[in-house]
C-alpha cells in the first residue's frame, strides 16, 4: 500500500513537471475523480442516487472563491468548505430521506437547480459571466523542483478522497452500508441507526464534493454553466460507466469523461451527443460498466481454467449443513439480568389502517431463560407482534418492556443494546456480500464507533485488531450454526435459502443476545437444516438465552418450548405452560382444527 | 369423467424460482376436467411459486404447462389470463379504489366485446354471491374480508377460465366466512369447474377437493385421492403441515 | 389583477400539460421520463424547421406532435424497457432518461444551431378582450386545451373500461396482468400520451418562446416542478400544480421583479416539498383530505348502511 502511494506521488510529480496538456488533463480528471468517488459512496455503496452533486461541487467552488474575496486564507477555507457543505448535505439528507429513495433523488435534483439559479441571479456571484477564482500560490523557490502547485493540490485532494472512500470500503462499515442499501430491516435489527447513517454518508460525500470544488476554484474563472444539472448527470455517468460500487470504476469513468473531449477533439455539440449516446448504451447494455465487463471476462477465464466450481452451483440437492465436528460455542457465557421476566408486553394494540385492528389488547410474558412459542393460524398477528417487540412497528397502545426497560417508544436500533435480537421469517440480506461479511453485521452494536473509525480504518491499530476479531468471531459463528467453512466467502446471491436462514441466525448469535426472537426459523428448511436449528435452539437455551419462537409447525413448538402463547385473529387465546396449552379446548378448536 | 378427455391441467417437470434461486423442483401434477385438486404444504414449501409459475409470472423456469390441451408454457401471463387460467392470489389483491362491479368486469377483460357472455357471467357471479350484487356499486374497500374474497372469486369467474387457481383463500377469514367460501368452491365444482387450490388447512382442502398433493421443500412428496386419505394418511399430511 | 391572473393561467396551462406528460407516464409505469421537456422541444423544432422550408403550418404542427409522440414511444423501447428488464425496482431509468435528454438537446442543437429560430405566430397576434383585459388567442387556446385535456383524461380514466384497466395497472401491475391486461402495451401508450401532451404544449408555447434547442430544459424543469408541487401520483394533481405554479410565477414577476419567475418556483417547490412531501393535491395529505372531506365522510358512513 505504501508502495502504491509512493508510485502515485511520483507520477503526480511527473505530471506536475510535465507539459501543459498533461497538467490540464490531470487537473480536470482529478477533480472529476474526486466527484465520482464521492458520488459512488452514496449512490453505489449506500444506494442513494444523488442528482445534487453538481450543486454541492458548486457550493465548494463558490464558497472558496467568495470567502477568498472576503479576505479568508485559502488553506483555512479547505476545512471550512468541507464542513460547511457537509452540514448543508446533512440538512438536505435529513429533509429528503424521511420519505424515500426516489424522493431523495428528486430533492437533490431540485437542490442542484436551486444552486444554479442562485448563482445566476444573485448579484454577488458575478451572474452568468462567473467570477475569478483565487490564485493558488506557487511553491517557494526551494521547492520549485516539484513543478505545478495546482497539480500537486489536485493530486493530494484526490489522494485524500480516494483514501477515505477506500478506507470505508475496506472497513467493517462496508457490509453495514451495503446492508442499509439492500436489507434495511436486517441492519436495523442489528443495531444500525440506518437513517442517521445514510444522512452521515451523504454529508461526508457532500464534503468530498466541496473539496473537489475547492480545488476546482484555483483553475481560473468559475461560472454557473459549469455546475448545471447536466454536470450532476455527468458525474453519475462517470460512476456508472466505470462500474458502480467498485474501487476503481469511478476513477476509470472520470478518466474517460475528462480525456474523451481532449482525445476526440470535435465540435462540442457532436461531442456531447456522442457522450450522451455512449452513456445511454452503457446503462442499457452494460449496467455493470467497465468493471462489470472486466469481472465478466475474468470469471469466464477463471471458470474455464478450473473445473472445480464448488458446491455453490449444485447446492439445491446437497445438504448445506455439515456433520458436527467440534463446533465452537455458539455464544459465550454472559451474566444475565436476574429479573423474572425477560420480556413483557401489556395491552398491545396495533392497526395498519385505522379501524382494522391486527393486534388487539395482547399480553405476553416471557420468563427469563425459557423458550416461548408464539403460535396461531395465518393472519393471527404473530408476525406483527414480533415486529412491534423488535421495534420495526410502534404499538398504538400498550407497553413493552425488555429486561424491565420500557422500549415501546424506542427505535429498532436501540434493542440490540438491551440484548434483544431477532431473525426474520425470510432472510433479506445484501446479495453482494459474502456470508461472512453478512454475519459481521451482527457484531456492529458490540464494536464501538465503527462509523467514525471507518474513515481512516487501515491506519488505526485498534481497527486492525477489531477487524481480525470481527472476522474470526464471524467465522466461528458460521461454523457454530453448522455451515461448512467453504460457505464463508460465498456471495449471499449464490447460496440456497437454507444457508441464508442459517446466516442470519449466525448474525444473531454473534451479537450475543440475551433475548432472541426467531420468526418462523424453520420456514423452507430441509430436514437436516431443521435438525440443526433445533440443536442450535437447545444449545442457546442451555446458555440461558431467552427465546421467543414464532412457528407454524406445532409439533416443533410443543417439542421445544416451555411456554406457549396462542393468538387468533389478533386476540390472545391462551398463554401458559406448553402441555397445558396443548390440552386447551379452544386452542384445539382454533388452531389444530380437531 | 373420461380418462381420454384432455385434462384441465398437466404440469410436467416444472422447476421455477426467483433470480438464481430455484424454489420448486421438477413438479409434475395434473387436474382432470371438473376436478378440484388441493396443493398442501407448510409455509415456504413453494406452493405460491407453483401457482405463479403456472400463471407464467416467473421468467426463470423449466418444464411444461398444458391447460385444456393448450400449451401455455411460453405464454406471457396476460395471455394465460385470457380464458385459460384465472387466479385468486393470496391476500385477494382486488383493485382498490374501484367499485365491486368494476373489479368484476376487469376480471372478464378478454370477453369485453362479448356483451352477452359478460352479462351472463356477471349474473352467475351474483347468483352464487347475492351479497356481491347488493354492493355492486360500492368501492371494494367498504366490504369485509369475506365479502372481498367473494369479489375476488367472482372476478376469477368472469374470465370463464379452463382452470381456477386459488392461493390460500381462507387466510385471515372468520370461520363463518371460510365455510361460505368452501361452499362456493363446492358449488363451482358442481358446475364442472376445474380448480387447483393451495391451502394450509387440511380439513378445508379435504372437504372441497377430490385429490391432494403435498408439497415440501419445493417438491411433491405425496399425493392421494381425498377419499382415501384415512386417519393415518391424514396424520402424514399433518406432519408436513405441522 | 385579473390580467395577471389570466396570463398566469395561460402559462400555468402549459406547465400543467408538461407536468401531466410526466404524470401520465409515472401513473402507469412508475418511471419519471426526464426527457419530457425535450419532447416539447422536439415538437417546437420540428414545427419551426418544417414551416421554414415552406411546409404548410397545419401540416408541420401535425408532424411536430406526431414526432414528439413517436419519440416518447422510442424512449420507452430504447431507454426504459431494457433498464426495467434488468432491474424492476432500480432507478436505472432515472439515469437513462436524463441521458436521452442530453442526446436530444445536443442533436437538435447540431441540426438547427444553438440559437433561436422563428416559429409560426399562429394565434399570437389575435387579441381578445375579456372582462376588461386583453389576452391573445394563443394564450386562451392554451387554457382551453389544458382544460379539455384534463377533463377528457379524467373521464377516460374513470369512465371507460380502458381507463379502469389503466387504474388497475397503476395500482397493482402484476394482478392487472393476471386478469389479462397487457401492461407493456399500456406502458407504450402512456409514453405516447406523454409525448403527445408535451408536443401539444410545445405548439401552444412556441409562438411566445420561438424555437430553441435548449427550451426542453426550461419547460422540462418547470413541468417537473409543477409535478412536484401538485403531486406525482395523479395526473390531475399535476395539472393543478402546473396552474398554481404558472399563476404564482406571473404574480411574482409582476409584484416582485421581472427576474422573480426564475427563482420563485423553486421557493414554492421547496416550501411545498417540506410541508407536503407528496405534493399539494396528492391523496393522503392534509390539504387533499380537506378538499375531499365531503366524499370521505360518505364513505365512512357506508358500513352502517349495510347489514
């Protein structure tokens, strides 16, 4: 890595002493690359299509220029514009992300338009003609061998931007961000503050775009026409052309977009048309961009050279679970609170649409250390109740206490801190992640300040330690649920349903729950996988973990549970020791159909 | 019924799934003309996927689907819906914001130029469900779950399909409404309608159907005539359903 | 005041038509065609170009609208359908339609040059006196066309089986397909209607703006903002947003300063999006609930009637 950095700096020095042509190409390309990398962080990694990056870029450039003319030092201005525009990004993100991803795209698009209008129409910006940017001082005579200071400035800014984004991509935060993008409930259930994280990532990206603007302001005149919505689209073009959510894709895209007009020097109108057309063809024909094509060729070469495309392809028939050879402990011994009830729900009432009550005045008391079954016919409100307990929904009335702490008003991501974790009926994980990476998300709430540290992840000794620990704990958890080690690096997209279910179970186990809610853990599992899950549950019970299990398979429930609660049509039918409930007349009536 | 008449539905070697996932594997089943057949199985067994694959709603599939002598394997769903197969999906999925009658008429889309036929079908729906006629100009959202299920079945009847598919029609209904629904399905069968019913409630399936398939882990694991499902057989089925 | 209002109504009618062009496409396909403004430009440039080489005005108008309609369909097949095929739920179309917008504008600039060209005056020089105000027939025509389009569309949508199928597709495309509706055909038709409405808006506004390849930007953005103000979910709401935006812009121009219409729409749209994220006339927000109070209470009374 150090070698790469030295090689990079050497080549920057080479360009800085090179001809004017190479210098101007590098400056344009470098600024574009910062923009592309910053956009890829929100659009690619976090799935938020920002159409406002031209506006953020403009704020950086104009902010630097205007404040310089007001007497500020340009080097002081760098942190000022990054933080200032970052804050604007945070506000924009907070306002727009509350609705939806599409709304976010629209709001940022409108933001970009507003910035252009303000720059054009307000007197202090120089209007359509633009305004002269600040001059960047040359190196002092003793350092003049370094060459152009502008090239060095852009080179360092690019290094900084790429460093931060690649650091995040290499950190424990990357799986979390991908989970926010593709599997938001899963991320939230593991303690990730998804809304705040999205805003934070967008703010960071806005700051990086402002940094690009800062460097760009030294290139001469800046005018509104350089920052129109077309520029926003161009940045997106770079990202998608090169390959969205890849390390070097955005850099390739930026290089292409900046070099194309120079290399193919033609009428600017023709150029723009060709440009748009190329872009259109890429998004329609190769949504993966250049890196997607490279990967495709690479996989073809690899698959031709090696015949051992391991089990993943023919996983349908093969059992995913291996024979239990020396499993690591699924969960470490932790001292549990000693209160009588681990989980209490009182008078819970909930309706999706007013007047149509789905959960009606339900009480649920789960004794510490027991396995509690929650059963009832389809549509009886079991899953809704689980979603209420885990915070995905908020009850209209009633109280929920986890280890005597009232939680019904708290958001979902606060639950894991209280030891409450859950799995989902059908695991929704991020397809692009490996099984191991998915499991590491379960460790998020147990690893302090991942988000902050991810910015300089590879440089921090503590982060490197955590990284190793997270990887090994995740690997252990995967083995502990009975999955063969060969699954570790398989992509979630390629694994069968049963492995996915076990993966989310491993993510829950690694989070060290003291209360675990399993929503239909057997749905769609093969016989051997069912046996495995049963064994996992027994093991967790032996460790003292309190569990709530929602299941349809009544035989399984009565076999494994201490207590059982029965719901029907949103109402409580009965609750008590399993044997007693099994004998209950009304239960046999509504559920067992006997 | 004659063994030689082409069956209402013949499914052979059907495998299907979502994206790269294969959910159902090598399904082979048939529904004779005028027969009601049940597809039982636990949650996640792939029952809904079988229906969606028959309907042509899944792009990734292998095998063949023949309805009443017509090979519909490669047909897009909107053509399958034109008289071959009609569906009551899980959760009914009525067209909200439209009236009961509009919902029914939308069901008979491919017969829209045949006014007489449409009116006759509408009458037969109203005959089976008088309550639907009473509320014909109301928005569907103003009806109870059981009544909405009647509209959904009526919508299916309007296309005069060779085969009816129902996906857990008893879901979320009150016991009385379930019985009403079962009676309606019985009446449809009496009229010679071929039906493939996906259910979790074994008692209901046995009450309505002639033949039973049990699906587990995406495969057919058992089948038998409803009449020959004795106490022991029923226990077996129960074991799969839990 | 009345003069201002009338002028705003005419401007708003054009914005509304463009907004409706956006909304009809979104209604059926849940895609925002960001090249809608450029379709308006296609019709304007065609009419201008054809009439300049001596083609009768009426024929060039027909050709202009036909071309924008055709381009609408082409956008569906070339830029939207392939993207949706790969990923039904992604936002690829957002990028690809923006790409189309850039291509259309630059190709038009290549053919016609980047400067403004003459456009047939049509009814622009025929004035009409109304309640003591003076308006051109061209502006009156815009208001009339917008009103007719709105009413015709709503009648068509809610009263014909064809329209009801459209409603079904909008609400639940998969289930609509399962009753035999051809969702692809409807998507093509929606893009065609979008192109048609944008093309008509172009003919209405051409005599005032003349023909410029970058007009698509101006009107596309105005129409899009109108769409955001009114609400994206219902085409009628989009028209409402357009009229409101037009009136407010002209009022701002008259009472603030002559540049105000450049930035005033943004103030309005930002305010609206903060208060009512789904638009003023969308169902489900306070304003719409207040508007529909009478009807809603009647619906609520229903269960009591039945027994």
